[in-house]
């Protein structure tokens, strides 16, 4: 983490507040704390803002808000950030069919990491992951991989098409699961029947930055059963725990 | 109420407004018109608020049947618009009657025409916008228009007196679209990821737009931009205008449908008024990048708004 955040202009309407140059929970918490502080501050001329792994991006209207004034305001907020409780979170259970046609890269992943496929699965599903950010399109949720799985690099040649639901990772980072059908340069370990993208709802996505996820291995049959319920809008995603807010009240 | 029926779909026509804001935190791209100046003009000329949804027509235009008396305005690219087979003027307000047919001929200059329609297009507001995002299938028709689609307008066009001088932009207010473009950029946020030579190449080289270009971004080819620390950064925000440079050293300019985040270093960001210009660039056209300071970029933004104000004023005067 940098001693002080860096303020980096992004074109004529953007500002990136960068807190560090690594993926760590500590840095990401700072990013989301600043997002919270900015939410409360409700500055005129700020159009929107969103957290990424290690920086907060702010879109502003320079016709309304001078860049220097924006940075001054943010520097004031820096001082109050510690007082803001960390964002509330839920832990979602993500069912996954590992390997086979659902996770076509499992064997190769195992070979590269010098593990057996069973060991790879065990490592993958035996821990809780923090969702650092939503991004790309359709609200993809991004996580950091455990050390044993981190050395796997991106594919040299991206796969041109992988279905939504594919659970992927590479270069130390992972997507909880792929939101849309399409290409990916990350390795596919399995597939989840869950959906992330609900454009008609608000918020339009299920898993939010600050939430946590844990994978649960399921059979192909269970995958089909859950998938059907998801498509009919009848599947209730299992929430393993809800963190309580500072006030002690449960989240909705 | 019903306004237009699609008789032939053309290459790619979608509903777009000024974009979808406030949802990037959920990984929802802004979208909206590629050329926001032309969209605003199309609406102003058709008698609408500037930010109403209009049709964005790409290269090969559609064929549309008019279902009720309307005012329409064609702005942006000259794709040879016609009414009932006869060439019609652009950058002005045109009355059309029930049964008229709007069509397009050969593309003459630019890439995207906007059709402003009196009343404004009536499609559901999705996350505050009527813009279409094809990749996720939301907004507008959730896809490009196809034969048989019926476009509704929000309110019946108010009665207008044809005797009043029709609204029209002055010749000098209309942008000229060539095949060589200068895109002004604010350097950063990751210019330190490039060697001095890489930066020099970027600012002095000439790039051409490859066919792998769409509303999400243009892939460019030209002199290779040299990285200093490799082509991977920890994924952060990508905003329309971002010029990201992957490992092959060939820049990609992200535009209206830009993904909200990405992992390639961004050497610079094209300023907003020049994103509008690039919306009119086509595969095969050439681009050079020119560095501007932030304060200059902000002044150019003010200039752009002043220009639009001046146009609005001159239109108000001419209709008396």
C-alpha cells in the first residue's frame, strides 16, 4: 500500500485514486472505504464512481466540478475514512461441477501446478474468497486465487467461446464465474449453474464487490436440477452467512 | 405511438441516447451514441430534448416506413439519406408523412448517421437509459433492429407550421469527416508503463483502423508501442476514450460500449469531443494522436458546449 494514495487523471472526465500496486484485502478495503465516504459526501459534479482491485475510479463533469477541487475534497475524505465501518457483506455458496466437459482445463491446470486434479479441486473449494470488484460487462465478480493456484499464467491463445457459468482463473486472479458466453484467456476449472446478470433488477447483479464466495462441488445431475430452477427464477442462492452491520441489524 | 416500421434492417441500427450512468459499479458499460454531438443535434433539430433516444445507423442504412406524420432530422455521417427515393438534406428538420419511405444509398462520408424523431423513441428505460447494449442484450430492442420492428415515439409530435422556416444548421456549423483523423489525448493513467521511445512512437506514428472495430473499441495497426514493464497491470477502470496497449504493442481505443475494467496499461485517453469525431472514422481510415494538457482538454470541452449553445441560439432565431 502506498503511504498516500496517488491521484491519476484519466482523460478529461476521469480520476483514478490508486491506493497500491498489488492485490490485497487491505488495499481493497481502503478503496471501498473511500467509495463509501464519497457516497456520503454526495459531491455535486461527481457523476459516478466504482472500486477496482486497488483503485477507485471517479467520473466527474469538469463543467461543474474543477479537477483540483475534486482532489482537494477527496484528500479531506481520506482523513475520515478510518471512521467508516468496512462495507457489509454476504457469503454466497457457489455450486460447481468440476472437470470433464464442464471444466475442460482441469487436467492441464493440475499438470502445470504439479498437483492431481483432486488436489486442485480441494484447494479451490476449501476457502472463502473476497469479491474485490465487479467489472468488464454484465457485472463479472473478481477474486484473488490462493497461493497454490496462483502460478498458473493466462492461456497463450484465448478460447474463442466458453459458456456463461464457466469458473475461470489465471495469473493469480479469478472470475467467480463467467457472466456471458464468449471468449476467455483464463483456464476453465468447472461450471456453475448460477446467474449473475439480471438487467431488469436493481442492483442488476447478484454478487457485489465486498461479498464473499465459497465453492461447493456438485454432480452433473445436481447441476442440471439447479440450472432448471435458476432458469425458472425459482432457485434461492444459498447465503452461508451475513455479516452484521455496526448497528447490529441484519441486512435484508 | 407507432412512428416507423423497419422494412429492411441495414447493417447495424440501434436506439441510443446519451448513455447509462451510475451502473458501472455493477459492471454495466455506459453505451449511448458513439457521436454525442450528432445525437444532440438530431434531437434539437427534431424538436426534442437533447438527450432523447434516436436511431444510430451504421454505414449501410435501413429502410423505414413512416407510420404517422413526424419530423425527422439526419445528422452525422452522410450515408445518402433519401425520402421516397429522393435525396434529402441533412442537419435540418424534415417533415415526413404517413406512408413515406426513408432509405439510404452509398456511404459518402463518416460512419454513423443519427435519425432524430419528433417525440423521441419510446423504448423502456433500462437503468435510466434507452441505449442498446448488444453484447448483454439490454436496452432498446436488446439487439440491432430487424425487419418488422416497429419504433414507437413517446408523444405525438406537436403540430408544427410548415410555413415556419425549417430548422437547419449553417454550413460552418456542420462537421467535415475526412479519412485522416487527429485524436487528442490526455496521457496516462499508465504512461510510465511505456519507454520514452514507446511514447514517442504513439505520438508520432500513424495508425490505421482495422476491421476488428466496433462500438466497444477500435483495434489499430501501426508502429509498435514499446512497453517498459510488460503489458499487464492490476485490472482497473477503463473508460470510453482509453487507449490500451496489449502485449503486441498495437493500441486499442475504447469507445461508447467500453467494458468498465481491463488489465492492459492505458497510455492515454482520447478527449470527449474527439471520441465523437472517432465515431465517424471507418476501418481503413488513419489516426494520429496528439497530446493535450488536462486544462486544455477542459477548455476544449467548454468550447464544445459553447458551440452547441450558439447553434441552439441561431436555430431559435431562424425559426421566427
